[in-house]
C-alpha cells in the first residue's frame, strides 16, 4: 500500500475515532494502521499545554501566598475554589431544582443555616455554587441577593431551552459572538442571571475559565478591581476599557477563581453579590478587607460547623464571607 | 532521576516550596495520565489534576518517604480526588480534604506508565510533528483548522501526523528512531 493511501486511511479512521470515539476495525485490513490507531487512542488523553502551564503558574501563586502568610496554607473542602458565589433567594429549593434541571447540577449538601434559612451546595460541571434563603416550610424571612453567572455548557441552545422550560425568562437569545462563544442569557425565577455559553474553541469551556464564572456589572468596575486587589490580592488577567475609562470587559483572579467584570449597561445592571471565600487566615483577610474600605458584617468567629468566618460588605454592596477551617491547636 | 535525587528534591521543596515546580514538571504527565484514564472528559481530568497538585503542595510537609515514592503519593492523592468527585449526594469533605497518609498506593497499571511515557515521547518529537499532535489531540482541532493555523496544506498536516504517530509507535516499542 502506498504511503499516500495509508495516510488517507489513517485520517479517515482518526476522524471517526476523535469525533465519535468509535473503535475502528482496520486491524483486519492493515496491522500497521491498527498499531498507529492504538497510539492515537492514548493520545486522546494528551494534556493541553495551556492547562499544564496555567496550573504551574497557579501553584506558583499559591506557593507565594503560603510564603507571604507565614507558611499557613489555604485549606478548603474538596471541590471548592477560593471564591464561591452564594445566591440568596426566597425559594431556595426551587432554585436548586432549576439548577439541577437546566445544568445537570448535583446537590452535594443541604442543611439549615444559623439564621434559620436553607443552605445548600450544588456542583455544576467543575464548579460549586452555594444556594441559600427561604423554603416553603421555613420561617426564614430575609432579603434576596441574586447573582449573575457565566456558565459554560456543551450545547448552549439545548441548555437555554431547558432553562426556559424550568421557568426562566429570556434576557437575550443564543447567538454567536465574535469573542469566541455562542451564548444566551436568562433570568431564573429567583432573579439570578445566567449567561449560558458554549465556547467555539476546542473545548466548550475556554482555557482559563471554569464551568461557572462570577460576573459583576458595577457602575464603575475600576473601583471594584482596586478593592479586590487590596482586599484579596486579586490579579487582573485581562482588561478592555473604553477611551472614557469604562470597563468593557475584565477578568480578575483571586487565587484559582476568576471574576468577570464589565461596567453596567443595558440589561446588565449592578447585582450586589454574596461570596464565600476560602482564605489562609480569616482574621488577617478580614483586616485587609476593612483596610481596603469594606465595612464589617460580622467579626471573625468560630462557627459550630467547623469553620472560622467573618463577613464584610464592600462599598458596592457585595458581601464577602471569608472562611477557613477552625485551627485545632 | 534516581530515587536519591528525587528524595533530595522533595526534601528541598519541603524546606522551600519554590522548588515544587521541579517536582511538578517531573510528575505532571504521570498524574494526568492516571486521572485522564479514569474520568469522563477533559474538563474533569484537568480539574482533578489541578486539585491533586494543590493538595500536594498544601500537604507537602506531611509527606514522608518511608518506602512510598513521591510519585505514588501523588497518584494516591489523585485517586482520593477522583473518589471524592464520584461520591454523589454526600459531602464527606473532612476525609476528602486530608492528604492521605503513607500506605498502599492505588492500582497503577502498566497502561498508566505507558501513557505517561507516550506523553513524554510527544515532547521529544521534531517541532512540526509535535505541534500537529498537540493541536490534533490535546486541542482537539480538525486537520483543516490546523492547516489554517499553521499555514500548511491539509495534505502536509496529515503527513506530519502520520509520521509523528509512526515515530511514537516505534519509540514506544523501543526502536531508536
């Protein structure tokens, strides 16, 4: 068989293998091609260089944080990143149901919190979200605090339809965007905004982001970024601003979490958000946040569920609960 | 790297975490290969691999050699991370968050080692072949997309892919090509 013919046959078999995971039955025809396909099957697991480099950089940053903070380390429950969005709604079970039906979320934990409301933790893809607030059978009467989230899914059109059938209302229909994704926006019955997207690149989640990413639409993003840098050591990964200084789009990282920030416009108005942030030292993080201009909600205290926590509110209305496991010494 | 070299490197990293990067470079492929073969998709493999190395860095000072090589310790953390993820509906975070103590490492079959070796061999390919393999398999791009990106014809990309696979196969079998 000529090399040219072999190359074409290999490519046809590879295409089937890579698109459908189908095992190609070329073995009987040509053992040499079958041997190459065996290699190709293993190569499907080849790691992305960008991931390998990004993880190394993340570890380097974590290492730096460890050093600065006197060799204490950030400890957090498995599966959590540094920053977790916490959606407070009047009907928390309904929101859990919405997330489960629309995004295939997996409820990992449900309990009654210290204020008598429901507290739940739900896994969506490779990310965690917290959901809290009222439930039909609870006395909790608090204020909702909905959030805006950018969620990457394999099929944005299908997820958009699932969201609508789960009770959401459209903000904008799925469309292709020149920044590398097809996305549509919905508002769930609890008031949260979900910007549902599928990246047009090789993977439906773009490199550097996660399944769920927090979005902020403050009146002046620049001031929020400055606060995040001072309070949490945030790093600006990307920033596009207009000639007048308005932030059109920025990505800011707090350890391994990314917040997307764009100044308020059109339907994207400020939605002060609640965050749960795992830190190495709650007391130090609390002091830094106050020094950066936040006001206290609750001073550092050990909680019965094993975390030491403190709460602050920034000048833009966002609430930040910093947490770490209670030290046993 | 010999056992003695690696023990020295681990000891150095325990004193100075800046040295952890060398351990990461040394073991990334093996950990990723172990995880990728046991989870459903690339996003999960990346998430768990990241989790593994973050846990390892956080628990580095707890690691003691005592007969368990550092690579096996990392794979054990990875196995725990996979198990944590598989545990649906429960939140056993206390056990999941702990770095495992020295003990019997999880099953590492010869396919894990071979896969890790294959990943290493990709790094050793000629630059143009390596680029095509990374674009095709790691970035999951089509021949057409790769041809456009590399400004080559589709035929040239297919030929580079063929030669790379043939070289990898031969080197996996021990041939000096």
